[in-house]
C-alpha cells in the first residue's frame, strides 16, 4: 500500500458514522498507509449494498479492500460491539488455494483486533482438524476462510441454512482461477443456494486482469437482474512493470530443434541463481520440475540443502515447509510448477526463471509478478527456451507484455456432472424440493439455458439411475419421500458422496509412503504399475525403492542406488492461447527475409536474431510463410509418409484440425493416420503416400459441416473419452475410495474408460456421456477458434513444398511421441498390417 | 471368424465372444462373466446402464445356441459380488439352457455354493479332464495343459505411422491358455508376450492370430 505524507483526507466521510470513521482513519495512519482509490471505491460500493467484482493484482491490498467494509458493516449494525458480540457467521472468504488462507487470516484478524471489534477469523479447508471442524460446527467464526470444496461440504451437512442465515458477504478471491474450471461451476451453484438462504448477502469477487472481466462478473452474480443492476466493477488500474530477459544459447548452431526439458542451458542459470537472494524456477510440468531439481543438484552439489522443489503432487507438509523456507530466506532457489503461481507473496524472491514457453501471457505475467515487490522497480523474469523455435515465443511474449495482451477465461456451460454433484449434496444434507431448487439453478450463468427435460433427466439420474423405472432394480442414491422431498437416506451413500467432493480429479492416484510411515506425495498409478518391487525411482527429490503396493499405496524406502527413473506425469502440456498465437505469427514475419532483400527486416529482437540460421535453413529447404501463405510440407522417412501443416494456432486447435483433416481425407479412400501436433503446426503420418493436391482439389479445409465432421472424426480419436474421466468422478459414477482408510473398495472401483464404453454401447443419449463430447468441442478443441482459423486458411494461398527431409519447422512435431490416430480402414485390415509388441 | 486350435490331439474353437468350444467334450469354456457387477454398482449409487447387464446374458445365450454344448464350464468370476437382482435373471437363464453347468470358482465368486447347487450347478476349485487342467487363476502343473481366466488378457498392437490399439485376446503359452473376459463390464489387462507365446486377438467379431508363428 502506498506510503503517504498526507492522510488527513475525508475518505471515510459518508460511509460510516464519525466515530468509526476516525477509528479506521487512525488505523491506516498508524500503518503509514493511505487508502488507494480502488479500496475506497470498493468500501463505498459494499456499504451501499452493492455486489461486484474487484480487479486487482496480488499484493495490492485487495484483502483490505473487502475485509474493511465487512467489518464496518458489522460495527454499523452493532453499535455496542465493544461490549456485546453478536454471534453467527458474517462473511465467507473463498480461496482456491489452501496455502493462501493463513495469509488472509492474519491480515483480517490483525485489522479486527486493532479496532477491538471482537470479531474472529477461522479457516476451514481439507487440512483443518476434525476437532476444529466440530468446534466450528457449534460456533462459526465471524469470518470463515475456506475453499470451494469445503464450502460444498458445509452445504452437505444438516442445518446449513441456519448456519449461513446471518451471512452479510461472500468474497470469492482469485475468481479468475476458478472461472475457467468446474470449481467455478461449483461456486456458481453454491452461490445460488446462499442467495436464497442468506437474504442479506453481498457477493463480491476478486480477479486478476483477464480478457473478459465483464463476463467474469456476470458468471459470479448469475442472471438475476436484481443483482446485476445493483453491481459494480472496480478496477485497481495498477500497472506492473515487467522486464523479460531471454537466455540465448551461446552456440545457437548446436542448440536442439526439439525437446521440452531445456537442460542444455542449465549452466546458464547458475550465475543467475548465485547472484540473487532467492530464485524461483518455474517449469511447465511436474515431471520437468523433478528432472530439473535432480540435474541441478547433480551438476552443482554445492547447492545441496539450499534448493528445494515444489509441485502439486508433493505432500502438503513438504510444500508448507518449502513455502516457509522461502519466506525466511533459507533457500537459494526453488524449482516449482504452477503450484507456486498463485498466492502468498514471497518477499525474498528476487528473480524468476521460466523454463520453456508458458504458452499464455496471463500465466507468464503471474509468474513474473512473483519477484521483487520493491515499488518502482520492474519485476525481472528470465526466459529459458527448451528448443530453438521457442525463442520465437520469447520474442512474442515480450511484445505481449508490452502491449498488455491478456487471455480470456472461458466459463463452463451446462456442466451436468457438477449439477448432479450439487443436487446429491443438497439431498445429503436437508433434502430438497425440485420446484424450489430449479429456479436457483436456472439463475446461474452455467445453467441459464437448462431445459425442463434436462432438469428432469438429472432428477431421474439421481433417483432411479436411468430414465425409466427398471424391474427389480436396486439402484440406490437419492430417494423421494411421499411429500416429494429428495433425500439421501443411506449413510453409506452419504459418506461416499462427502468423500468424493473435492477428490483430486485424476484417473488413479497412488499415495507414496515410507514403509515406516510418513507420507511423501501422490503419483499416477500408471507410473508405479510399470515397476516391480526393488525398482528405484526419483520422486520429490529423493531416490526411493518400491517395496510393495498395498491398496492404492506405494510403500517405499530410501535408496542410495543411482537411477535415471524419474517420476513422470501424464498431460500437463498447455496450448498456446489465441492471443499468443496471433502475436507469434506476427513475430515470425519479422524473421522473414523479404524476397530479394539483403537488408535485415526492421523489427529484429535478439531472439529472432539468434534464430536466423534456423530460418535460413527453413528458407533453403522449404519456405517461411508470410501472412498470406499457408505452408504444407511433405517428405518420407523410415517411419512413413509425413505431411505437415502450419496454421500457427496453438496445440488444441491443431489437435482438432488434424483430426478433421484426417477424417475428411479418409472419406476419399481407406487410410490410417497417426497425428501429431505442437503449437506451430500438425502432422499426418501414414504408411501410404498422401497427395496434397487431392486435399486442395476437394476443398478439405472448408468450414462447412465442421461440427458434423468433427463429431465423426472424434469418434475415432479418444478426446471425449479423456474428458469423461473428470465427469465420471464429479458425478459420482467412479468412486475413488476412502482416503487413508484400509476399507476395501476394490469391488466398487471401476475405471471411467470402462464406463465410457458401456455408455457408448448401451446408453448413448446419456447427458453425461454427451457432455464429454461437448466439453471436448468447447474447451479442448475450441470450436470457435478452429472455425476462425479455417476461415483464415481459406483466404490464404497454399504453398505445398515437397521436401527432401525434415525441415526445422517440422522437426519438433515429427518427433512428438504423444499421438492420436484416426482410421477409416476396417480394424481387421489394420491388424493384419500391424505387429505385436513383444517383450524386449 | 472362429479360430481352430489343436492342442494335445484335442480340437478347440476360439469364438469371438471370448468363449472356447472343446469339440471332443462338447464343452463350452467361458471365463470372467462378472454377472451382477452392473447391479452391484447401481446398488452403490453408480448409474451404470441396466442394458449392459441384459446384454451379458444375451451374449451367453447366443454363444451357447451357436455351439449347442452338452456342458458349459465357467472358469471363475461368474458372479461379481454378493447376491443381487441379476441373480434372478441368471436363474431364469439356467432354467432355459439345456446344457449341464459347471463352475470353477474364482476370487469374486463369494455367493454360497448351495445356491449354485440348488440350480444343479456343480462347483469345483479346479478340474482335470484328459490331461487338461481347468482353473480360475493361471496355474502350471507338469504334464497338464491349463485353461484359465482371471487375468482379462489384452494386448497392445503397434503399426507404421505410430498407430497403436488395445484388444482383448486369448493368450496361449506352451502349456496354458488364458481366456479373455466374457463379460462386457470388465476391463482388460495388457500383457507383453514373449516370442514363444501365441496371441489370438478379438477384433470386430473375428478371432485373429496376431503373433508370429
């Protein structure tokens, strides 16, 4: 908060009575602070009874922007607050990360105590002890700081409406983080219930800058016009200065064309680490994080004990220890993933290093913002490319930062899985009458378009487990009482439901524990399943030996053996956002040597300069396309016939476009493709020659029948199947077991893959099954973006280059090992040409 | 669509349903049907489509109508769980079917034996017949050829252009053969065969030998 010389202004006037006003004013003065305009605006709006969204970055004093008026409101309503404390919860503060809760609690409690308000602040998250929860149950703190999942759990307990009746406010912190996820939908639904239960409630969100702030507010408040009209969007307008420095390899010629680890440049960051107090090294995946940590220690043992690692799969205690160690400056560097993107400010962090393209401007800004909070000075972030072309991304990022381009967060629509979870939650606690709940559901942004039919489908799903009554069916979940109350009666169903709220959504996670006890973290089952007892692997920076697997627990002991087997995780690769893609395409133009020109083009950054030999080679073997050209390359290797397409639109769009094109080609004649893609382009690899002219002649990039064709091409790929994983868990179809309990649940464990197949074969109109496809279109394939990309391609001139060998552009794509496939050949025909994978 | 197999002078037919017909004994071998699994899941609140359960019995009927066996031998995990309503459908099916029924019990078969005996189904832990050893868990015994289930074998196929596919299969080694799971609400366990093993994959209603001879 800004230091002040003049604090005599009358900023409190008109808000509260004079006595309270002077108390606040004194408090701020005693801190040497002068309230920011955005704080004052928020205070006023809140006390005027408005709802709203506050757009302010971390570390800007946003907590006080909303906590102060909540306290003031209480003092206003309770003039005798000093002698008589009015019981009952006043406000809920939602935070997406547990790690943030302590910080908020301290700030809030501090202010409440200094003003002698007698208000209490409590935390309730997955980490809160059983006894503490029970205590809260009897007597809620005045401010409860919690996560969306823990709030859901409160709604799943009896009598919640009495507990929440006294609420005057709910603040959803880091709303931008929740918005583009199903936790956001969970919040929307919880809010829809609280609006009814607590008549005095004001709804506020706090969001970092995103492209669609207005929409973010609409999602938060829902479609209820009374709320919308009485709401306000407050912007802090604090510009953060960020300086991006790329680490450019000294020998560009030997710098690899592909790869995603970036270890070649490890030595380059050592001096950076040594020169600053604390350095955060951000990687894009947990696997990469593990590897970097390991390699730094291997090459520089002198760092032992001074560097640590932080990612989402490491046990909570270790993570908290690391966070604390950053604060008290006992660490030189921390290798982290997005688990450290958010949250608490770590004052000692002087430097941030980003390894590999962050793929989005917002993420990059957030990470950069983790360093150096000294006012006036810019935050410095180093960018370390993992392969040559990523330097282009670095150059594009610099521009994005300068031009303040930020991405949108796309909210989910009609997430029936979350709705089903919500309905069962209500049925577990008090039970519900559908005619009372339906208007609430309909008033949320997510479900504004829900039809009566869909609503009835959901009710049938939770009560009879299908759409028509089955003879002798023992389906049990929600029962309907003669009065028409929807209620869960089975204690076991209720317990299973509570446990499944907030389980980490992933296929199968295994706990890693020492044989002697002691939890290390969680890893994906597929990784452990490849190993035999006695095998060693590196996880959380330790070398561990697998002793045995017992009920979803991998029991390990420390090992002194050396191993190259570092734990790895599925997924986690982010696509280039559409904003970044556009800047990237423009940036590439500055790398082109105009035809006949000998003088370098004007806007050349050091990154583009360093890439010149690669662009030259690309020009020699193919071309670097200009704005009006669409490049297609074909060549043959031992693996088969490669056809490469370069729309430069980001991974997800390429994923969709490759399936679409492969499908359309396969309609012409039976053929099988294996598909690969990165942020720059995609590849169709086949064992048959592919004549590009046929694609052009048949107008296969057409936007017509896009949806239909995509749907059909997706039947052959497995995208929807993967989306279904989350849906099955959230809707309670897949039970993940009792955490840390030795109760056998094996007989109830099925995998979502199997369920997906069963739905496909026997209940293809199931809304949850269909949702998997819809999510694939809207969130994964970004249908709208795909359509625009196709329009662009159709307006461009296609250049087909038949190359001798792999070009610099193609190299990172053709070596990608994560592949999809698409085929129009009969399965049996394909099998005859395949070979069995044998034991090595 | 059927694959014929000759083992120790006996003739076997591998059927794309996952069943094996033993000609000499007029016996149909079927492993891991996991009846009752759908109902079991539904009882605990997971709305698995009911049709999946009906289809299991339909498939049993079709397969036995096709071969007209004298004996149907289930190699374990016939019923997935405790008694539930799918048992009644199974009872009706047993009444309808002409053949004698034998069950080699598996790890999931926790339904009391007498209930099977009431249906005239004989229950064994294992069975030896003319040099063939029928079990639920794969079990090697010298001098005997073992037929078993339990594993739900599947294999992964690879092709040019980095294609890959996972398919259920009959998995044969020198002295044993593991049957694929017959039930439709069951998973697959992917095996990596050695060069000596023979693998018969099930692909769209066909049984195809995918291992090199």
